[in-house]
C-alpha cells in the first residue's frame, strides 16, 4: 500500500508539498515519460516540453490555480515548471495525435460502474494499466483546498489530476483513447482534477464539454448524496464533441476504444488492438456483471474485486499482464486497481495486479 500524503493550503503550497514529499515519485515519472514520449512519438524531452507549453494559455484561462499548483510541484521537487507541465500533458503528447503504425501502445484500463437498479450502492472502479515501472511513481493524495471538496486521489508523481473521489460523494474513473487529433486546450489529466474539484455532476461535466479538453477520453463519473441516492454516467469527450453512453439498467463498462458514433465524427479511433484487447475486455466485464446479477449475487466491493482480478484471455485480460512478445515500451500491465463506493464514502486500493495482491482501504497510512 502506498502511503497517503495530506496536502493543505493554497495551490502553490499544495503543489510544493506534493513535489517535496513525493520527489522520488516525480523523478520516476520524468524518467518513464522521457522514454515513452520517444517510444511513441519520437519526441525528445525538449520537444515534449515545447508541446506541453502550447496548453498554458488554455489552462490559465480555465483555472489559474492549476498553473500555480504545477509551479509549486516544480519548486518542491527541484525541477522546471515545463517538466511538470509535460507530465500533466502526457496523454496529449503520447496519444492525442497518434500516427497509425508507429510503435502502437498496447492498451489497458477497464472501468466499471454499477448503481440502482443494478445494485443498491453507487460504485465505480477500474484497473489502471500502464507501464509496470510506474508502480514506483504512485502517490495517494488527500488534498485540502479551502472552498473546495476534499479530494482523495491516486496519481503518478507530478501529475495533479487523475482517478479518485471527493468529500461531496463524486468520483471519476478514466480511460485513455488513442486518436488522430488533439487541440491546445485543457489536458485531460487537468480536466480530471477539475472534475474532482466539483460538487455536482453538472459542474463536473461542464469542465469537459464544448471543446474544453485537448484530447479524447472516456470518463465514468459517479455521484452519491449522503442519503445514499446516486447514479453514474459514462461520457466520451473529445475536443470536437461529447456524448453520453447508454447504461444497461445501472451498468456501465468502458475500456480503450471509442464507442460513440457521434464522437467518431470528430476523431478517428487509432487503437490498433481494439478487437483483440479492448473489445474483449469490455465484453468480458459485461459478462461477469450479468452472471452476478442473474445468479442473485450481491453487487458490492467483493464483486468488483472478483471482476477486476479476472484473468481470462491473459495476458490481455481485465487483470492485465505484460505481453513479453511486445517491444519493451509497449509492455503494459495493471499498475493499480481502485474501487470507490460513493454511497458509503469508502474506497479500496490494490497496488499491482489484483490477482496477485490484496486490496486495502484507502487512508490507513498517513504521511505529512
């Protein structure tokens, strides 16, 4: 289990604590992404920084606090602001203008949501599949910014927005989507942070509509009130359009291909492993949920643990393993798994593959 770091204060102070207390994790992220940006797009680190700088104006116009927090991370870790910016724009740099046939990454990430009538509670969860070495970059952050909900988030060192939930009962899961087009608007990881800064679902969605985000992604956003009533939505959003995907009576599943025909009108899906990886993981997750429902099984955290540990079709399973036959920079695996019961305001985290490691309630260890 990674240690939780509690961050408090102004955006600059929150960032400085992140950079100082998580310095080793930030440096690990820099090391990983310098290799990946070159492996995916043949960008040097200098070129990656230059690409990231294209987003500064949009970030500042959207929320200057994001700039100040990234500046704080840089100061705390003793690196340049442009380094931190490149980490936060990593999806846009690596995946947002992807050239088909150029060392394609093996996709990953399976996200699930269940809510009434499928189950009593509103639960969202996912496996985050990426480079295995990024286990050493993971940070569990609890962020206290006056006037905003308290955020509990799992992220990579230096990245100020990712997967988690907040004290208002709102949470988000995320699937990267590989496309041929991007813009210079808000990077999707910073959009994730703005979602987690939101108290309501309409507020959260406002951050990703009307071309506000720079790259295409899938967001599963859940919200539960203190009385336990809740729901979840699956939004595929691109710089050129947004669409809500239909839920199957309280069930949502997303992997790493574009489902919406509307979104496909603006961008081309460049996932070259769609049929043998992403599509099969999605269908397998749907099958597991339907079996649970038809057998009368309870939809709870235990069910999610079983689903996210599933190894059918390995190595390209929901519980993803490295494919040793792929080039090194294309070898992906489940780095962490998270389950968030928004109705009960609790969450569990597994570092590494859930088929091999245990889930722990988030918040057991505190580092300040």
